[in-house]
C-alpha cells in the first residue's frame, strides 16, 4: 500500500477517535468554542488530506460535514442533538470508508448522496431530526434513506471493524517524544558507564570478563545508534506530500508548475520536522498561488511557461537551512506598502524611512495578505504570520529576498537543537570547546615570522599594527584568538617563537582563523540548547556532553564572526572579493628585453618569449626580400625584419630568436626577428596601455621610466609562418574581465598574456593544472579560463573535468587551446566540459571565443 | 529578560513546609524539599565563558546538562576560601535543571509554624530579595530561600 495512504490511515484513525469524544462533549456543552474549533479542525484535516490523496468519496462526505460545522462555528446554526447525530452519522460513514480503505486500499463502491443531502439540509438550518434520536438510529435512518446503494453502507463499529483495525495498525506505533528523550538520556548514561567499566577492565586483566564486556560494548553502541535514529528523519518526509500538492494546484490554478527538490536526505529532528511541515506546505502553496504567474503572463514577461518552485535543504554551521524559492513575479513592494498603511501597521512617514526589505517583511505581520482575492487554495486565513510564528517557536529565523519579475526566496534557518553533528574538540584557556566540523575548512599550525622572511608558502602569522593576520597560501585571513574572545587568558598569538594551532573556519563566503591552544580529536556530539540565561551569548550554538562525561560548549562560528565584525555580510563578501581581485590583478614583475627597431622609441618584448639573442652575418641571410631565411642550428629559420626591410649595409644583424622548441606538440618552429639594436634587459611591472596604432605593436607601457612599445609577438610569428593568423582588431565589450591562463609552456604563457592584456583582460597565468586548482581553492575569481590541453601531470581534459565536478569555478567558461585538434579530440574536450576549442596562436579566434563566452551572463550558463 | 516568573506572593506563605537545610557562608538556609531534585557532592564543573558571574558553569547530571549557580555570589557574599568541597542542590525550573552550589547540605526538617517570622526590614537587600522569611530554631536562625527568585537571572547579571 502507498506510504502516504498508510500514514493517512494512521492519522485519520486517531483523528476519528478524537472526533467521537469531542462531538459528544460538544453535545453536552454546545457553547464550548474550543471543542468546536477542535472538531472543525479535525474534519478539515481529513477533508484536506483526502483531497490530496484522491479519495473523492471521503472528501465529499467530510466536506459536507465541515460545512455544517463551519456554520455552527460562524454562529448560524446552534448545536442540537439532531445536528450532532447527523454529523456523527457522517463520521461513522467516514470510519467505514476508512476501514475499507485499510483493507482494500481503495474506497468502497457506492455513494453517500443521501447522507450528504441530509448534511446539506442540516447546514441550511432545517435540521429536523427529532432531538433525542440516538446517533446509531440516525445512522440507520440515513442508511435506510439511501436505499439504492447495493452494499450496506453502514457497518456499525462492531467487532469486525475492530479486528480489521487491529491488524492494520501494527506497522507503526506512535511514541511520545518525551519517551524517546528519556531513552536518549538513559542511553547516554549507559554509554558513560560502559566506558568506565571498559577502563576498569583494562586495568584488571580478566579474560572471563572481556568477552561479555565486548558484547556489552557493541550492544550499547548499537542501542545508542538506534535511539539516535528514532529521532532523526530526512526532511524528505515532510516534503513527500508536496509533489502531489503542487500537481493538484497546477490543475486548480491552471498554471504550469514544476517542483524541484534538493537535499531531501538532510536529516533533522523529528520534532522540528513536524513543526516545519505545515509552514513549508503553506509556503509552497503560497508560491504556487501568489508567486508564480499564469502561463500567459509568464510568456509575456519573456519567461518559460513552466513556473518553478525550488525546495532546498542543507546543513550550515549548526543550522538546517531550508530555502523555498520560486521564479515568479516577486513580491509587489508598492502593494505591500499600501496595504501596510491601509491596515494601520505603519504610517507613510515610517515607511519612507524603511528599506525595501523591511517593507517586504510586513507580509509576516498578522492579518496581512497580498493576494487581492483570497482563493480557495490559500486556505482559511492562515498567513505568513503563522509561518513565522511556527518557525520562531523552534528557535528559527525566516528571511526573504524578492526581486520583482524574478521571484521570491524564503530562507528558513532552524537550529539543530537535537541533531547529531561531528565536531572538532579544541582547547583554549584550559577549557575545551567543540567546533562543528561543517564549518571547519582546515587546521594549520603557524607562528610569527620576521617580516623579511622568505615566503616559502608556509602559513605564517603577520602583524598589521599589532593585529595578527594569517597568511595562508595566497590568502590573508583575519585571526581571532579564542582566549581573548572568551576572556579566558592572555593572547599569545604575537609571540614570535610560538607556533599556534589555527582552525580555519568558513563563515558564509569568508574565511577566518581561530587561534586555539590545543586541538584534540573529532567527536560525534548531540547538540543541546544552552540554558536560557546564556542565550544572549551568540558565540555558542549549544552545549554537549562528551564521551568522557564532561560538559563542553559548542562554538558558533557565525556568532563569532558577528561578534568580531567579520560577519558574512554582503559588504564583507564584496570586500573579500575585492581583495581577491586586487591580488590577482597585481602583475608580477616581468623581465623585458628592450631594443630599438625602426624608430627612436624603445621597443620591448617579454624576455621569456625570446629563446636566444643572436648576431647573424648578413651574408648568411638568403632568399627574396620579405621571405628571407637563414641556416640556424641545422635548419632554415625565417627572418623577419621589424623595420620592414633588412639593412643589407650592416655586416651583422641583431636577431631575436623566438622558438617553440619546448613544446612537444609543435613541430619545433623558430623565427628570427631582426632589430636595429639591443638595448637592455630590465625588470618592471608591465602595464600595457591599450590602443596600438600600428600592426605588430600591442601597445605602450612605461618601462624603466620610458614609454616603450611592447611588440605583439604573435603578429611577428604570423609574419614568418603563413599559417599563423593575422592578428588585428580589438575588443571592447568584455574589457576588464578576469582571465586565468593555464599552460605548461612558459613561452606560450608569455605570448598569451600580453596579447590578452592588450585586449583589455586582466590576466593571471599559471604553469600547471594543479596550480590553477590551488588558486580555485583560495577563492580567487575569474570570468573565464583559457587552458592548454597537453600538459604534464594533469592534462587539460582532466583539469576541466575536475573543475566541472567540484570547484567554485564549475560554471566558468573554459576555452581549450590546442595545436592540432581532430574532430574526435574536440568532441572529447567538449564532453569533458570545455566551452570552446581554439587553435593555438590564433589570437583573433581566441578573442572572438572569449567575447562570445563572456557575453553570455553567468545565470544562463548555469542553466545551460 | 526574566527567565522565570518571580515567585508568586502566595509562596511567601511558607510556614509549615518541609525544608532541606543548607549552609551558605555560615548562614543556615532552607529550601522547600519538594523543589529539590537531587543533592550532589563535589562535581566537575565546566566554566562557561562570558556567562554572568553568578553562573559557576555547567555539569553533567546523568546525561542532562545542569547550569550551576554559585549561591554565594548570588547572595553577594565573599567566595569560599580555597577549594573547600561544595555541594549542589539540583532543582528544575521551566524544564531546565539548575544546581545551586552551597557550602554544605544538612538535614531535612519541618520547623514548627510558630517559629516563623517575616523578613526583618534591616536584612541586606541582596538577602531580602531572595528571602521568604525566617525560622527561629533553637540556637540559630534559618533563612527560607525563594528558589524561583534565585533563578531569575538577567543576562546582564
């Protein structure tokens, strides 16, 4: 049988039992509003669930009964025994149908027309069943009136039914949470006692005890796990009904809606799960009803016809985060503003001082509904205020983000009150603390170093005006000393000799280092809330009892970041992003070969590009003008004169030899560029200004305090080899984008970097895939990656698959550069994740490809 | 933030109760026996950083975390001199367990109603706040402590 149905039966049987009692009570005390509300709610629940499960017969019946009760609640009808009898008759019939459902899994044949008609009559206020008629008799009357039905409609709750119920209900039993809680406490105690006994046994070697002890130990562990398990449930259980709900809403609202769920396996405490179930259902319903537009409206807005509702659950720093997102129309700020005024929740003046997000939060106020008309779907007056109250009751928070035309996101954050987490145990100031493993990125050991010490890549602590910071690889992390933060003792981070343990923790998008005295093991801990008196201290997310029986506090890295102002706020994120950006745009000093050729202004070329400097005798140069060659190291090398023509009057020519010999794939090309005079080699930061007016010149840069023209090596290469493309043209639209170039050949990097910089990109280049991945780990940001295919250790294909599978760069465009590409290779490359293929040295093609890749906004790439 | 409702006026009518007697800074005190869950000997207590000074820390009572309150500090008397073992009186309020650290726990007694007196008006304010009255015992006085008020700690201490 369907799991949902089983659950429904269990729940409905309970509700029905409750209903019997409540109805009888109502008959005795017709004015008891609380009982009436309870009855109404129970019948409403049955009706609602039937609707989702597709049980029309039950739904109709419950609906008719609900109508009667609704009118009683509204004060239109008064409670009479006759009315109660009729409702009880309906309840009995519901029981009968539910019992049949339990046996056959289907609603029994037949209809309840007469009973429904009877209920309708009662609800119209014409109840004429004489008072004093016993419920059973009324039922019989109803049954008799039904007449036409082939099967006996009413099998009054006899032994038969009881036995059926008995056999059907032993699959699951419901146990009070407090019973589980007690069990948990006892098991914890058992574990501690077991540990003590094990300790004793170790001291008193006794073979007789060791075997049963071992067994006891295993059983205890299993028991502990079992009890833990009883409390934890995947959030998917709360979502199970949602696809059906959304499907039905699709029909009712005539919209096309797709529900996308992620993280259904995220476990959370059963109790918490129960409490978030209804708010979640409500929010999904809201999204479908109010958030998403009808297909026509979506089409008009240029969106896909199908609206999406995304549910996403995950653990984050001791919390469970549940996101409910839709790609609908977003919240109408103006309407909310107007409504807030109309409802008297705020004045215009107050509103004018509020930010948009503050105004949006009005939807959480009681009695606030944004829908112009309350539709049947949105239920009977339950709003976002109830959702917020429910979430806050379990210590959670609810945030919302909305963009008009783009959609709305609700973010529910619930503390893991009873969830089990793995935690790192550390010590500071003689006290032990637990740091949830989820927020720990890595552990490093670092000490102060003299300022001028060599940067050998070791993490070191450095001071900025007495404030220690951690230099970890190529990132700077703020440091927090736990001793100081918690007032436990003196801060010894600045001691030059001491190497300290630093826990690198992730808070939102930023990293921070927490300095501790010692690091112990990791341990599975059960988070318990802190005493109410300590709730104002945001540094702790709870406390726990360790295996050895001691109580320790659990550190909340988010709280620590907030308390110290490192908070993962948008500003902080932007700042860290800017810092990363700043780092990646700083150019290394580059050795530049300065020379003169055709003109007085010095020209420059990165020294790394030049294989050798040669003096070649003019006589050794052969061939026609413009196609000169010379014999060089046993092969013919094309000679290109930078000034256009060779000065044949000079006995010897200064030649810059460009060679690509270090590349395995290239067929050992080299060329000679004849210049007038070689001046010098200087080291400087090359900052090329855009806009060269001549071919063969990338642009100008100030080198050694002189304006220098940097030559476009690739242009000159094409002059020597016809198959090297002509390279002209500039791009504008994607100027400023950050590129990462990955190539093992220093020659090629030197060639690539200036030409990309000249095209307006900010370029960082690395010599191996491993270096690129290391950069990814530090959080450096780029807009696109240009990578070689054939590299030692990790080739381009492996590199890109790594990026695609797990990396913060997984969505970046990656362009492959290759010498010779067969269609099969191209196919393999694309399959691995390369966005495009460009042949090496085809600068224009590369620039065009980059333009194309970068023109596509990131979001679309994500969807693609 | 008040953790607990302050003791209801009616609770002041304590005459005729059975009390657990204890000693804090040489003063004999009594707490209603019905509000005591456990009496513990010296316990390992974990300090809680940043907690108000009255909070001595937390301890593990059979798998439950108990917040320990130093009664000496709460009553504004000098801390005990060097390392004398302290006992704990465990009580439950609002579903949470609290341990009151005291110097000694003595016998349980039901003093005669006739010996009950209201607080003398000259009682120091720190004591007057937590004191529900005085019993004149044979050779000494016993202060009846209001546990509800003692546990009403504001986070600011």
